[in-house]
C-alpha cells in the first residue's frame, strides 16, 4: 500500500489432519503470539527468537535455522534478520517505529530442510511435518501492532479439522 509491503503466512490443512498435525499448528501459532508479545521497544531480537524457540522446544519440536523473519518496509526483506531462536537480551535492540516480519517455522523433527530442484518447494530433511505462521508487526510505544491478519481479523481456527 502506497509503496509499503507486508508479509504473512498461514498453514492450512489439506484433508483431515492428524491430532499430531493439529498440535503442531497450535503450538506454532502460540509461538507466533509469544514472539509478538516480545516485540516492544527496549527488547532485543533475541527475545523474539527465544520466545519461539523455548516454547517450541518445550513441546519437543524443532525450529528452522535456515529461514528467518526479517525487517520489512519499502522492500520485502530488510535488516534486521529475526531468527526463530535466540538468547534473551541479545541482538538488535527493538525501537518504536521498526516493522518486522515474525515467522515461526516449527517442525515435528529435523530443523534442517532441503530445497527442491524447482527452487521453490522446501521439505524437512526427515520429511516430517512442519508449520509456518507469520505476521508483519509494527513496534510502537503502545505495544506491538499486527499489520497483517487473516480475512476475519482473527487467528485461524482448528475446529472441525478446518482452518
């Protein structure tokens, strides 16, 4: 809009998901929410990544290292990188006015991936499921503001096996 870009992603089920797939998606969405809560002035990029990593790993999941969130503005991928792992208090200090794309990518197994010969399809090396949710978030003095959301303006539902 007016030269500014946004970035978001959602994981959708095809067919009837297994209970394990539902759980993976629920935890991944919770990781996004926890990370967004850390997107406040004075925190660090490491606080955002730590929120994702600690929650995902507490449920026995892995987080991808090969892909990260990012700054965003007039260009899709800007500095700083926003990893899904990190240490509290480390990395770039967040300031009001920054806009970042936070995008947890959580796996049931390996946190390593391979890219297909088409340069587009990405699979986990162990071929176990992964989930990915992303929002563009403005860091403001009043707290994080989500700039991208689903069509209903709310988190997708897992009720009845549909999202």
